[in-house]
C-alpha cells in the first residue's frame, strides 16, 4: 500500500497505522492522517539538538526520560490498539512515568511535549495537536519557533485546561515544575541560528 492509496476522509486507528509501510511519515490525530515533513530544516535540527542535549544531560540518573522523533506517542486511556485514534511523533517528549514506555513508544500522555516549528508546519495540525495534548492531560506543551527565536509554553491548570505563558525570546530562561532545578536558557537554544 502507498500513501496515495489512503482515503484521507476516512477515520483510521492505531491498528491501521501499524500496517502502513510507505515512506511518508504520518501522524494520526483523532483518526485523521496528517503527513509530516520529511526533512526538517537546519534551524529545526539545531534547536532540537540543543534542547535534547540539555534535557538529556539534566535527566541523567533521574527517573524521567527524554525521547526525540521518530517516537510514537499513543494518546488514549484505552489500551486496545483498535481504539487508539491518535498517534503523534512530537519532536521531543519527556516521560516521567516508566509504565507508559513500551517497545512501541509511549502509551499515554508525556509530561512535556516539545514541538519545533518549520516552514511547512500545518496550522490545522498544530491546532489539533494542542487539542489532543490538552485532552490527554500533557502537563506542559512547548512550541519553539526557530525563525522568530521565540518560545511559547502551555501549562495544564487544575481544571485540565492549557494556560499560555507569555511569549519568550532569547533573553529569557525557562524553568518548569515538572523538572525541578532544570533551567533552559533560550539564548543557548537558539545559538548558531
């Protein structure tokens, strides 16, 4: 089967997703297929590498783990593969509950999801991701824009709704309750751009 054989109006499940062997990378959001960028640009990769490095160094010897795409995150409360309708591959995710990690990736909400924008990112896709991350109760959703050198963070509140922080830039630092003691210096994240 090729990507072009798929009916993009149809609703698919994780069981369908597991059968696909075409070259295109896709995500499944509420049963709908979203084609991913095949080759993120240099700025995207620089930012990804910088954040991944800082998180990896900080988490060494701690219970949380960091993963980078391609890494399947299945968002559901039902562990039946037929009923999983959302499978995303965040650029980076931090998972502090080891029971969510299995040989296929992550089953359940990561604690932190990080997406790095590229010129080809689809606004509809980002809107849908915001919605599924909020519904799945991801504690923090970070969005970085390499071209504008900005950082936006959404934090899940007590009512299970995302609350945005102010837009941050190169002069700012990010600390998070999810990882006590961790500080991300945005001037270092956007270094070399």
